[in-house]
C-alpha cells in the first residue's frame, strides 16, 4: 500500500514503527524535520515529501497534525475520492474532516497511543475501517465504535494513562525511599501491575482480580479505603470532558 502521514511528530513515529515487517511505500511530510530525517534513516521505503505530494502519492492518508494546525493545512491539499483518510487528531470531528478532505469520503477516526510502535495498543475506531484492520489488526486490539460519541468517550478515557502512571511513580518513589533502590522499585511496580492486566480483559477479569485483593483488614483493602476519594476525583475529572468531547452518558448527563 502507499501510505502518507501529514504531520511527522510523536504519534506518526509510533504509527510508522508499528508497521514494521510490512512492505509499504511510506511518505511523510517534512515537519518535524528532525523526526522526518530520523524516520527516513530508520525505515526502508520511507520518503520525505511536501504535504501536497504526500496526499497525491498515497492510497491512505493519516492525519497526524494538531487540530488547530489541521484547519489551516488540510483545506489546500489535493485529496481524492478514491482515498482512505484516517485521522488520529483530538478535537477534529468527522463533520469538519469531511468538509476539509472532500472529495474523499472514506474517513475514519481512531486513537492510537505511542505503545502502538510495539503492538498491543487498543484502537477504538469510528466508523469501522477495513484499512485500519489490514494495517494494524494483527498486532493490536481494534475496537469498532457504534457512534462518534462513543469514540469520543474513549478519547476521554485515554487520558487515564497519565494519572495512573503518576500514581505508580508515587508508589515507586515511596518504595525506593524505603529500599534505596529506585531502579528495582520501578521494576517491581511495573511487573506487579502488568501481572494483573490480562492481554484480553472483557469478561470481568479486572473485577475478579480486585475481588481477589479484598481480604478484610488486608494491606490491599486498607490502602484502597484510604484512597477512596480518588475514585470521585477520577469520575469528576472524566465528567469534565463532557462539553469538550460532546458527551452524554447513559443516564442523560451532559
Ligand atoms: N501523542 C499522542 O500520544 C497522541 C495520541 C492520540 C492522538 N494524538 C493526536 O495526534 C495529533 C498529533 O499529535 P503528536 O503528539 O504527534 O504531536 P506532535 O509531536 O506535536 O506532532 C505534530 C506534528 O505536526 C507538524 N506540523 C506542524 N505544522 C505542520 C504543517 N503545516 N504541515 C505538516 N506538519 C506540520 C509538527 O511539526 P513541527 O514540530 O515542525 O511544528 C509536528 O511534527 C494530535 O492531534 C494529537 O491530539 C496524539
């Protein structure tokens, strides 16, 4: 396939690395220049080209710009009706993408995260995209969504990574302060948490794991009780995305 990437930053780097082992012609735009040069040196079959040439030379165009840049850059590009467009941009609704990518109509939005470089990344997508399946389905968990609002809810939930990592770093810091070995503290916490996260959890595996860690008076239950206010803080923070992401929950709350 001929794949083009407009916007050559962190997420394009991860998406390109995630294609490792596949045989595609890849065009990336020249900004960021350092990242584009790094990818050209690293990936066989990858060429740096101006934005219009990326679009002209591609069957599939990934939109990987910051949204505020996208509305300036995309309207001038020569999209075609026979192309597939995959946007990974936050704050870029489908209606606006349809307007700026016309006459292309095969447009999907997905939410890759940097770990897609190594595979195992969840990829919610709306509408379903056979191209995304072909390119990333073998090594990642594709999750087609019934509506754009459902996809946007995943955008909100994706922000969970940062506060969770922050909590883990706090625990690592606490552990290292007692052992004097920061590297081992990090190795311990990361391996412990990984052990509780199955590759495919959708049958209540996480609730079962929590139940197994709930012995009354045990260390787990004691710490969980001490941290109970964090649950309300998490819900409050996620609810704060409602207006920005156009969300209404199943109880009708906007
Ligand atoms: N990173 C993530 O974890 C992640 C996850 C999901 C979705 N996203 C979304 O992906 C999009 C890109 O995020 P990112 O983290 O990859 O940001 P980024 O690293 O800042 O990449 C944006 C790229 O766009 C380039 N650019 C700016 N103006 C341009 C132009 N006129 N033509 C072509 N390229 C231009 C920038 O180049 P310069 O550096 O030269 O300005 C930069 O390389 C955003 O909409 C973000 O919301 C990111």
